């Protein structure tokens, strides 16, 4: 009887010891899990392409980086410079860049020519609500308004994006293209040739060529900056595109990148002089005053438009975007005309109250 009792006590002790060991294991697992959760995660490495060397247009990205806004979203962003929008789009398509700032109209043309299957690249944020396309002319050469361009010589630089929308603008304003002599020139001599009076006008970006010419000594009152947006051009301008694989796998990272850029734009609008200084410091021979003038032009003409003040930064008006596609088609024969939803994806944008900028 005593042996039975002893065996029973031993069995009970074994059960109790096993139970206590289990509790310790659970406690140890919980403690180690909590410790792992407390450890900071390494930031996600991001490659970001600009489609051209840094200038005032890149101020929101520069300010986002300088203000620690990307790192606050858990992103470590490295910026690289592409040789144009087509190159920047190709980098994102290949996955060597995760994001890029490109001309959204160049994206339309790239996608139409892209024969590769699988997910297609889309824009997720529009920075330039109005494209900066323009004709910059000398009033002393007889060009004061768009209708004066007939009978004149228009210099068009290789790779210029503005000229791709010129046929639509000309048609809307009753200008006969055959009456305008187009002269193909190098981008390097665009402003020097106009400054020297060798041509009457050039196509280009309003915030680049016009300010470059004033910097070269051409009097401001001798320049006519004929912005396409003032003559019926519906085009949006620079936008952020994202690699489809990243967008599918890490949507929160895409949202974080967009939030950081919006924060960088807030900082830019709040203190343009500081933003221009930061941009100039990252340029080879950058001039703060020149970049400030450029930045103020961009904010006024391309970013802080009435549409943005009404609806917030970053989105599109679908009806306007559809009209802009039709205008692109004046110079580009689509294999299959895209819809607005084929080019732009709004799912990564904050709600409108998180995108208001005045």
C-alpha cells in the first residue's frame, strides 16, 4: 500500500514538473518574441531615378530626404540620374529602379510600345498638375503671341518633350504647321541660338529655357513665354511611377514614399528659399538665386494650380486626363488607345485631406 502511495506521489510530481517546464518555455518564447518585436527593422532600400540632372523641379524629393521624411517611413532612398524619361521608365520596368519621376505623357508612349507581358507600369502620384511645355520666343523677332509663330523659325532640340504636344496646340489655335519652319538643333545650343537671334523661338520647358535666357542676358521684357497650358493643352507633367512588383509586394512602402514626397512639397512651399539652397548645393555649380526663380515659377505655373488647390496634390481629373490622351494622339499613333486607369493608379494616395496644399 505504501509503495502504491509513493508511486502516485512520484507521478504527480512528474506531471507538476512537466507543467512548470512548459510554463517556463512559454514565458521564454514570449519574452524573446517581445524582444524581437522591439528591435528596429532595417530600412527598405529604395532606388529612385530622376529623369534629368537635379534642378528646382526635384525640390520636394530633396526636402523629403533632407528632412528625414523617407527614413521616417522606413525607407533608405538612393537617387540616381537617368538620361531622360524613356531611360527612367526602362529602369523601373527592369527593376533596377523602384520609383522614378518621369513625364507622364512619355509613360503613355512607352507603355504603348512595350511588348513585354506581365504587370504594366503606372503612375501613382502627379507632381506637375500642368505640364511645363512652352514656346519661348523673342518679341524683338516678331513673336508676342502664339499666332505670330507662323512664318517664323522654331528651334526644336533633340529629345524635347514639348514638341510632341505642339501639333495638338497648333490645331486648337488654328495655326498651320506647314507655315512654321522647324529647325532641329542640339539642346546645348537651344538658348545660345535664340539669344543670338539665329532662330525666332524654341520649344522647351517654361521654367528652364526662359530663365536660362534671362541668365544669359536676354531682357525679360523681350521674352514671350507661350505656355501650352494657356492655349488649351490639357497635359499633366511630371509624375512618380513605381515598379509593379514592388507595388504588389509592398504597397505600404509605396504609400510611405508618396507621403514623404508630399511632406517634402509642404516643406518646399513653406520655405522656397531654403529648398532652392538645398537643391543648388546638390548641383554642379548650382546658383541659389537662379534655382529659387525656377522653383517659384514651377510652384506658380505647374504645381499649385487651381485644380490642386481645389482637390489636393497628386491625383488626376479622369475627364481631363482622357482629353490629354487624345491630344497626345495628335502626334502619336497608339496601337491601342489607353484609358486613364491604364496609366494612373490612385490607390496609393492619402485621402484628400492629407493632400491639401495652398
